[in-house]
C-alpha cells in the first residue's frame, strides 16, 4: 500500500512538473513570439501588400511588422511637413525595451525618463485586396496610447497622445479598424507611453478576418460572462457559508476562497475591459494598480486557501516565504508610480509559477495522506493547466493546430478550477459535518451512559444519604436518650452535693472533699451542657438578638468567671481592654469566647492565655492567643467538626466530648461571624472571630448585664437561696431520689417544700400545703403527663397564675422547641443553682407584690 502511494506521488509530481514547464514555456514564447505570417513589402514601390488568394480563412491573421517609416520622438500627423524630421525605416517593435539601446535612447524624451518611455510615429502604404469578407487592422495596446490614421483621416484613438507625461492618457485594450477593399491605404500609427516600463504595443498591428474576429469576440464575451457569473455565484455561496460559521468556529478556507475568487473576477473584468464597457470613458491607466494587485496578491490568496485546507502540508516557513514578497509588492503597487511596479511583472509571473508548482506538489502529498478535498484540488488544477497549455499551443499554431478548434478554453479552465475548489470545500465541510454528527451520536451515547450512571450513582447517593440520615437520627436519638438518662443521676448528685456542701460548711476536711466532688459533678455537667447546646442548635431554638455593647463589659464578666479555672490550671489569663463597641448577641458571643478561652486554658497548662482585639476600619478581630502545644497542620481542617479532639502524647488525654469548637462554629454562623485559626505546633494557637465594628455612641443607656451563660453549670458551690424570704414550694418529679434531693435542698435554704410524684398526688397535697408560691415541675411525668398539665391544673384549682418553672433533662429537637415556646422558665438538668435562685427570687418578688 505504501509503495503504491509512493508511485502515485512520483507519477503525479512528474506530470505536474511537465505541465508547469509547459506553461512556463508558453509564457516565455508569448513574450518572444514573432509570427512568420506577415504583410509582404515591395521595396521598389514602397508598397506593402496582403498575400492572399482565394477565400479568406477564419483564422487569417498577418503581422504588420514593416518595414515602417518611423519618426522617433515625434508626433507627425498627416498633413504635417515631414521634411524637417529625420526618417528611418524599421520593424515595428512589440515593446520599447526590445529596441537596441541607441534607438531606445532616441525614443526617450530626455534622460530622466526610463528607457521604455517615449513617442514615435509610424507610416506605411498598403494595398488592400478585394476579398469575400471584410478585412481589418487589429491593434492591441494595454500599455500605450495610440492614434491610427487611414488616408489622412483619424479612424481610432485610445487616449491622448503627447510627447511627454503631461497630457498623456490611455483608455482601451483592443480596437478593430476596417480596411477599404481594393484600395491603397496610407496608414499612420502614432504610439506613446509614459507610464509603463514595458511600453509600446503588445505586438505589431495585424490584418485579420473582421467577421471571424467579431464572432470570436462575441464567443469570448459569452465565455467570460459565463465564467464571471459562475465565479460570482460560488463567491456568494462560499461567503454566506463563512458568515454562517462565524458564531461557532470560522471556516477560514471559505474566506480564502472568496479572496481568490475576487482576484479572479477582477482579472476577468479587466481582460474584457468591463470597466470601460460600463463607464465608456473610464481611464484605462487607472486600472493598472488594480491589475497588478491581482497579480501580486494571487500567490498569497492561493497559498492561504490551500494552507487552510491542508495545514500539515504547507509549513509555516513556506507561507511566510510567499506572504512576505506579496506584501512588499502590494505596498510598492499602492505607493509607487506605474513604471516602477510594472517592472516586476516578469519576475512575479516566474514567482507565481514556482509557488503554484510547490503548492501542487504539497496538495498531491495531502492526497496521498487521504486529506479530504485534496483529490479534487489536484485534478481540477491539472485541468486548468491543460486549458492554459491548449490555448498557448493554438495561439502559436503549434503542431498545425487551427484557430477556433477548441481554442480559448482558459475561461472554462478558470470555471473548472473554481468548481473543483468548491467541491474540495464541500467535501471538507461534509467530512466536518459527518465528524460532528458522529461526535454528536457519540456524545448522545456517552450522555445516555452518563445518565444511566448518574441515575445509578444518584440511587447510591440517595441510599447513602438515607443511611446517613438514619445514622444521624439514630445518633441524635441515642445522644438525646443518653443525655436524658445521664442527666437524671447527675442532676440528683448535683443537688445532694450542693446540700452536702451546705451541711459541712463548718467542717474544713469534709468541705474540701465535697468541693472535689463538686468539681467532678461540674465536669459531667459541662459534657451534658455541650450536648444540650448541640441539640438546641440543631433544633433551631437558639436565636440571635444583636445589641451594641462594649467588649470590655464582656471581658470583665469572662475574667470574673474564668479566672478561678485558669488559676486552678496554673495559667496566667489576661484580658486586654480596648474601648471597642460591637454589634452582635452578647450572650452568644460570651459563649463563643468562653469556649475559646477554656480550650486555650486546657491547651496550655502553666502557660499564658491572652484575649484582646485587633481593630480594622469596618471590623474588629477578637483573638484568643495561647502558648500551648499548638494544632498539627493535618488536624487544622477538622478541628471545627463535632467530636474532634487533638491528642498530645506529652499530655494526658483531653477531657470533654470535642464539641466546643463545633458549637463555636455554629454560633458564629448563626450571627454571620467568621471564625478562623492559626497555629504553629509547639508554639501556640491563635483563634480569631471577626465582628462588625460600630460607633460606641450607639450603646444604649443600660448595657446588657453580661455574665456567665445562665444555662451553664455553676463554678462555685457558694450559691444558695438562704437570703430569700420563706416560700411555699411544690416540687413534682416522678423520680423519687431526684424529688427527695430537691425538697431537701429547698428546706435547707429555709423554704417550706413538699414533693409529689404525679399530677394526682400534687392535687391531693394542695389541701395540706395550701396555695403554693412556686411550682417546680419535671417535664416528663408518668404516662403521657407533662409538667405543663400539672401547672395548668394547680392554676385552675386556685384560679390564678401561680409562678412556675419546668425542670427537664429532655434534649430532643421537638422537646426543645416545645419548651422554648412555652413561655415558662426552663431549668435544664443537672440544675443550674444560680438560675434556680433567680426563679426563687422572681417568685418572692411576686409574693411580696400581692395585696
């Protein structure tokens, strides 16, 4: 397979080299051709004759080379005195620059003009035979202005004749001058060029079959019109395709095709003198810039199109090698005179052929690599080259080829070339479309597969979520149950120990043991309190009530409450006063700061803990710093999660449940505050809470009385209710040890207290006890009864709102929401004695207020 591709590549390359060499030879021959068929000349009579016998063939064409009488550098019209001019006899040159140097110098106006510039007058006497068809002189001059006189009469002119560049102007390409049959005609041919370096006429005038030439012209007009229309239609179609591709991915090959088509259309228009046909007096010389732009831009457009089709076969260096000369020549054409940029014409044609040869070889290489559209480009390019070779061979009568037999196929070659390129573009677009469709189908398949996988994954995630929710629910249920069950004995133990402290107050040894026991009770109470805080946050019963207050007030309360704890651990605790006011919930911020300070105290025994603020423009940063062991980097991302504790091998295992920082995070989130940490192992930790700063002038007249959280356990055993007036108290609890402990401590405080285990028993005791001053009821009683029902029955019995409070160990979300919405004071187990004393004080105040 590889050998076959190699053979194809070599054969195609050799064929293309041959074709392009044929084109190069044709171009060279076109520049140097001197047709051997010419007008005969009788030197004795000085009369030229047309050697013609019989009928005039359709392809009849005779060159009028001369010899002509020539007046160099002069305009000599019929009737002028020619005696004062020097007369020479010479062949009529195709272009000024083909004359010898001495003749060219005499044809110039002065030494400042290029060698191809000048004016000359040619005259010739010629006998016109009588023929069956009319004869005419064909004059073709794209580079010069001329006048033709027959028998002292001006018959045709394509511009303004002048002996200098001033007043010179040329208009048309080709003109036909009918000849009178059977007459001797005096022909005066005046030619001037002051703009084109290759001056003179394209070739000497010719005697032709006028009818055949006009028919040929009509045929060419039709051919070029057909090609022009085809190119224009393809241009519109491809440009519309390119515009349509802009929103997604631009198809640059279609744009390059449009550029190439525009250049071809302009070239065709100028070859057929379409500007002059549309605008009769359109100055031909003004199209010179446009004409040479089409020549100099063609290689760049051609390579741009092919390289966009086959980028792998057209290396970057080659593209720049083509683009750079094209840009230089285009710049010269737009800025320099015609005679300057026209001098590069022959070199440009050679450059174009070289670029075309390389590009065709690269396209053949793309064909062997199965590039889409390459075959169409190669085949139709070869067809176009064949039309060029065909027309060149016909033009030179090579191999006895007759004119009008498959001649002038180049326009159709251009059409074929454009069609071939369009086929290549269509094939490429089709391949892109098929690729896109296949990709779309693959994407649909992948999407369907992904959808199935997503459904399966979603089902797995849903199952995992359900399992996680079930696990969390079971965990919450377990924690709530465990918390409730633990609270009962700890609550009783706390009450009995408080009673014991009261009784042994005068016995130092027993008091010391009772105080140690109270510390153990407080540790248990702290754990249960943390679990209660988590339950409250999950239940949503904690609400933030922002206030404006001074941080110094908070710091003083915390210092009073936590200084004994720090002293017991050997920690030097310091709060730095700032005079800064903030706006947030003071009690929640108190709990946040207390948790952070307690953690810092526990983390740095015999160390230092510093609490202060750093002030910003809009916010302040409340910071708690310690010089403890620090937090390892791998644990810093999890330290704010529930039940996470940092283990330090050099210290005893940490106490507590690992809920403190999780509570801090939830409380900060509740108040829209940011909490962060920075820690270096073995050097310490900095915990930071960012709080909005406000103007201290906004502080209300009475600041909130901030103290240790009223729901937190007492830090001292000194709290009692002995200083209150004697109250009649009814306590209701279905747990006998707890009920006994409660009534015992109330009696020690000097109150009249009785206990009941149920609502029925409580109502029965009312006759003996009388109207109570305060009801202390457990939340959950026997059966489905609650303390709310007992309170309602007692209040209904006496017909007034007797002060009451609920004592509970419940921690479930539903129970907490119910208790929070009851409007009654709630005392959580283990009981907070300062909080209970506040309830007693409220009842005493209401008793004294009664009439």
